[in-house]
C-alpha cells in the first residue's frame, strides 16, 4: 500500500517534469509604477509584481539600496524605461543582483524605450547644457500611442518567458488595447481646447504629453535640465510669460513647487501639479484620464 503510494507520486512527479515549464507566477521587477500597472494588466493572475519606485519619487534619482537588489535577485523579468532614465541606479542594481535572467540581452531584461524612436534626441551631446538624456526623451509612458506599442512588446516578453499561459496574455492584451484605444478617442476630444496652448514646465519631462495634446512648451523653470531653478532664470521668465498667453505652469508631483508658485505669483498664471506616474494600485487608464481632466479643468 505504502509502496504503491510512493510509486504513484514518483510517476506524478515525472509527468510534471515532462510538461511545459509553467510558472506558478512570473516575478516582475518594475522600475516605475507605470510599468508595474501595465504589466499587471497584461500579466493578470500569472504575475507578481514588485515596484521599485512610487509616484512620489523622482525616477531619475534612486538609490540601488540592498532591499531593491534583493528583489532584483529573485525577479524573472525586469520592466523598466531605459533610454538612460535609470542610468544612475539600474546598471549597478542589475550587476549587484547577480541574477542571470535580467542581465542585458536576456529576455528577462525589458526596456520600454528599446526599438522605439524617441523625441528630443539632442543633436549635439554637450554635458555643459545640463543633465540631458543623450538617447532622447525617455518619458514615453506619457504618449498613449507609444504605450500601446510597449503593451504589445511586454506581452511578447511574457509569452516568451511563460509560454504555457500565452493565450491568457494575448487575451489580456486585447482587453487592454481595446479599452485604451477607446479612451484615446475620448481623451482627444476632451482635450481639444488645449491644442495650441502654451505651458511652462518645471523639467522637460512632459514632451510626449505636449506633443500628443498639441501643447507648446514656452519655457522650463530649470535653467538647464536637472539644474534646480535659480532666481535669475525665474526673473527672466516673468516678462516672457507676461508677453504670452500662458495656459499653466506644470510640474510633476515629486518636484518642489516653490519655483512654480513664485512665477505664478508674479504673473497670475495658474500652477498644476500632475502625478507623473500612476498611484499605487491605480490602473494606467485611470491615471491618464486624471491627467487629462486636471489639465482641461485648470482654468475653469
Ligand atoms: Zn528626464
């Protein structure tokens, strides 16, 4: 009796080993909340996600601290922005993780900006011009069109890692894309009054949103990218802003609001803090809709 029981479990184990390598779950390390949210939507029940940063942090500057390294060590898939956004911390994190699955060139190493044309690629790379992104502007999650492309590529990656659940991943992609495309139509019409309006930004990280909505960037509060606003630069902006019909002064929720408030005080132009990324647990579609609504309602 006992022997037959043992024999049966050995056989069961043998069958299990021969079948497809189904993951109980794909462990995902997402650098920013937008990729956590997207991968959750596409991976559904087959993924467990750790998000390295919250939407209250500036993703340009993160410490590769031991707790992050430990999470990266156990990940099957890394989903990050790339294009040098995380250049200050991600390469070190990947190296220290010692995890072969997420090294550059492996299928567990996914960068949203790979194989994508980026806006704002500097013609000349001159570091004296500030902390510029040599590969182009990496903040592609603000572009609904590019986001659909990223969704397709994340799905392909999930399928390649966990082929046993490929049907589920494809179905999730279809659901995500359908809703997203419907929303894009709605957002476009909702935001049509913004077309041609000028804004002042804190840092040049809204480029894709500006382009999609047809907003013009008049100026940035930072004198150079990554360099905090100075009083001389801000004073120079006052007359420029007064001469133009400026719709708003836009900054990311994690940025210091002092400079924006100061300029608003001097010019009467309204300020707007936008969440640069989804809040924890927030769906991408909810977050983007929030941005559009806040922008549209700014002067009402
Ligand atoms: Zn940036």
